[in-house]
C-alpha cells in the first residue's frame, strides 16, 4: 500500500504530462471541481489549443454507468455555447487499475450527484456565484460546507454563511445579480429546488429533469413592457395555451388583473380575446414589446439592479504581479457590469418615452373622433335653434303643439350649450396633449445626445489595454526597474480610469435614470387623468347626442301634428263661412307653415347625414403606427 501511495505521489508530481495526442502542464490550470481538474493543452500534431479534463480518484467512486454517461451526453451535444468533446483517452491504465479499480469502494453515488452538480452549474451560470458558500469559502470551511449541503431545507436553492460562526442563511429565489428575466427565473427556480434536494426520495430523476427543461425550451417568449412600472417583462407560454393563460402569467409578474390590462403594439391598440390561442399574439422582441397599460398611478419601479461599485477590488500597495492581475481582472469585470447596466438604463428611458408617445397619440386620435362626433351633433341641432320667428312665438302660444315644440326647443338649446362646452374642453385637452408630445420629443433628443455609455466604453477600452499588459507580466519571473515603474504607473492609471467609470455611472447614468423615473411617474399620472377625463367627456357627448336625437324626433312629430292642425283649420275655415280664415290664422305668425316645412326638410336631411357620418366614424378605429423616431412622427403630426 505504501508503494502504491509513493507511486501515485510521484505521478502527481510530474510537471509535464504526455499522452498519445495532447501535451499540457499541471501549472496551467483552467479550473477545478470536486471530481476533476481542467488544464490548458495543445494537440501535439496540429498545435491546436484544447482543454483537457483530468479526473481524480473521487470521480471513480461513482458507478461506471454514471461515469460513462457524461461522455455519451457530450458526444451528442452540438451547440456553440457547449464545449465540444474531441476524444477520450485513458491515463496510464496500469496505474488506473491498481489505484482505482482494485480499491474497494467505500461509498456509491447515484444520479442525484450528477443532478446536484447540474443544479450548481445552472445556478453558477445564471448568477455568476456559487449557491452554497460558507464563510471563508467551501474549500477552507469544509465542515460548514457539509452542514449546508446536508441541512438545506426543501425548496431552498442557495445557502450562505456571511460571518465566521454565523448562522446559515437560506434563499428561495435567485439574487438580484441574476441576468435572467423574472419570467425565466419563475420557470427555473422550481427545477433548481427539485434537483438541489438533500432528500434523495424527493429529488427528481433525469427523466423528469429533462421533461421540465424541455418544456421551457418549447415555450414562446412574449415581451411585455409595463408602462406604469417602466419594467420589461418576459412571459413564457406555450403557443397552444390560450391568451387567457398569457394574461394570468402577466398578472403574476405585474400584479395587474387581467380585466384591467390594456395593450398597445407599435402604437396600435390590441384587443386580446382570452379564448384565442397564444399563437395569435403579436411577434414581439425586446426592442418591440407589447406595451401594457392600466389605471395604476403609483410611482414606477423601473429596472432593479445591484450597484457594481459595492464590490470593487483594491490593488495592494506593493508590486505583486499575480495579485495585480487578479485585481485588474475583477475591476474590469465590474466595469463590464457597469456598461451593461448603463445601456439597460438608457434603453429603459427610450422605452418609457416611446410608450408614452404612443399613448399620447392614441389620446389625440380619441380627441379628434370625439370632437368630430360633437361637431356633427351641434350641426344636427342648428336647424332647430335657428328659426327666429318660430322661437319667438312658441312660448306665448296656447296651441298645444306649439307649446310642446317650445319646451323641446329649450331642451335642445341646453343640449347645445353642453355640447359646446364639451367641444371647447376637448380642444383644450388636445392642446395639452400636443404640448406633452413636444416635451417627449425634446426629452428623446436629450437621451440620444447623452454620451455616458460611450465614455464608459472608452474607459473600459483603456483599462483593457492595461489588463492585457498585467496578464503578460504575471507570466514572467520578474520585472526590471523601468518595467516595474511602468507597471506602477499603469496601476495608478487603471485606478483613475475605474474611478472615472464609476463617477460616470453614478452621476450620469443612475441619477439621470432616477430623474427620468420621477418625470415618467408625473407624466403617467397626467395621462391617467386625461384618459379618465376623455372618457367622461365622451360619455357626456354620447348621452347628449342620444338625448338630442330623441328630442329631435319628438319635435319632428310635434311639427307634423302642427302642420296637420293648420291644414285642418284651413279646410274647416273654407267650409264654414261663419268662421273666417283670418280669425283662425290670427294666432299664428306670418309664414309659419313655410317655416315649419323648411325646418322639417332640413331636419330630415341632417338626420340622413348624421346617420351616414356615424357609419364612417364607426369604421374609423385604429391609430397610425408610430415610427421609431419620435421627432419624425411629431413633425408629421404637426404638419
């Protein structure tokens, strides 16, 4: 046994490993896990750079079928984001036989170990950090690491110890640093909870794991930008699901009831029928999402992010090539996070402005249609209110028809006054909307003229050049005096660039975005008030229009009866010589019959025109699509 250990120690001390096809150094370590280490290697014939995964003794404690499965899966997978398996080569079969195969196995591991590893890998890829971290790290604090992995409660997907001898803190959701959308997180978290399960009886098998992950891949993604919240959501549904299921999924992410959800797409109102399949939804992208509206007037939440400047590594005072390289790498990583967040903040401002612009355009179109309806109703009323002779005698006459006509005329006069006020109100609303539209165009120009992200990118480019120098320097045994002075100067410049980058991020990007959220909240409240006001005005116009039509009908009937009474009176006067025609006509104004006949004819013509106009208005539903450039569209609208 001692000789075997001695042989294995000698085997591990080899600096250079030679295999039939590949050559690598054990110092050139790319990564290390529980069962294997990965080294940078070269093909001996072609010189091509590859990664070699060398398994340790612990890996062979797994069942043979578990070991082979990894290679079989890698052989089948072909994807640009998955490492391609070139070949599998054994490591000195004689040593392998003596050191591993003939050693009695103390413990066997099943498929749950592989699923656990997959869960850790998924969490790491999604968040950039490990799910289970004791204080001091998993390798230095194995006792707490063992507790974390054995005491983890069901449903938890992460556990950390933030201070020495401190309590274990469990998390049931992905952290804010996770770049996955909330919609995808909602799909992934239950899977992570089920494969990162301590109790093997509760842990999923591979069949269920592949079934659930395949289910996610088969879903379509509908991008929804909640305008009141100023947040972009990604909703995952199956194409065969109903739109009602989609609306419920939106409700889970936004807390907006399905009955209160209103949508625009590229400036057009979208009426979503819950019973239809989700495949009838518009083809959305992150740049062209559905715009969600509702009556919520709370302050917008905006994009949630963790300030990257909270974890900026610091350079050590002395020259330490490896430490300086590691620090520069960490700071550069932070800089790329800052750039990504800065671009997301700018995109968020653009989406707020674009969505508001479309809502304003819809409201302006609504004003136009309501104003047209009001104008038509006023035109319809004009004949009834424009006969002066008829108006002067209706209040004094004792003829029932004339008295009724007078009352109806007063009613129509009141309706006319209400409609006139509505018309003036709509014009004022139109004016305020045009002003808001111009304000949005001005803000849009300011956002596009901002160069904060470009300046951050410039800082990153300069930092990257210094980082490459540090990367080269760490491979050397040491630096000469002049090179060391240059290295120190590079450290200073690197630090200044990092500070400049953070100042740009905090004072330009973040502060401008927060100010944009406040302004967006005020504009949204104005929009909500305008929408409510237009609904009230539109309802009032509709009610007045219906009331006016009814009164006009009654007036027309009264005039018909009055004409009949006049005709009967003349016939009776002609037959009865004792009743002079002049005596009957004395109570009537001069040319009354002519006025009545003209009035009836005008009312009939206007009634026909009104019906025709109503048919046209009913067919005019929809708003022209808004182009990407707010200025271009505004110019078109103003022209």
